[in-house]
């Protein structure tokens, strides 16, 4: 199933909708889904890439595949019904601060995995590092390393 969605435009103004209480795993996955969807298209192989990346993390090692699929369904439902603003703000509030740089790095890696970064993806990553309150110098270093990692 290919999903065509509007690229997320992260806004930082207050939401009128109540934030969703996420587990740390849901918050982390929500951010990665928004990164992959930032070009307006989410192919099944991109979701597989997220699953592959996440399953190697300590945070996700105890989750079975069916649990991850239910988590994705929940996150996509929120994205479709409420939009990216609610998803990112809810994720930001729940994601432990020590995982913010990790989530940003994962998003950089995922968006660069095809060797290209679209303008929409660049814009998303710039907004994301601001929303997650990652200092510019650290965000720049992370992005630089991910460019090196994804060469060739």
C-alpha cells in the first residue's frame, strides 16, 4: 500500500486539540514516520526501513512485529485525522530529552538513504531540529555525519 500524504509542515504555535499521550516508542516512531513522509509519499519499503532501523534499537527490542504494526496504524490514523502538527507536538512532549538527538539522527539517516534529499525533506529536518530544541551546531554535525554515512 502506497500512501500519498501532504508533506508535514511543522508549526510551533499552540494547538487547539489535546495532545496525545504517547509511549517513548510511539513518540520516536512518530517522528521517523513524519521524516519519511516529508516528501509527500510513503512507500511500503520506506516503512520497512523504519521498522528495520527501529528494531535494532534497545528502545524497540522488546516489541513484536504485530505490536509495531498496531503502533504504525495508530500513528497514521492520528496523522490522517489530526495532521502532522498534533503528531509532532505530542511526540515532542513524550519523547525523553536524551532521545531527541537520536531521533533527529535517525530522521537524517532515513531521508538520506536514497542518496538524495528533497527540498521538502530539508525543510522538515530544519523545522524538526528547532522543534526538538537541538542546538544548530549539533544538528549540523549530525546531518554532516549522516551525509557521510549515506555516500555511495
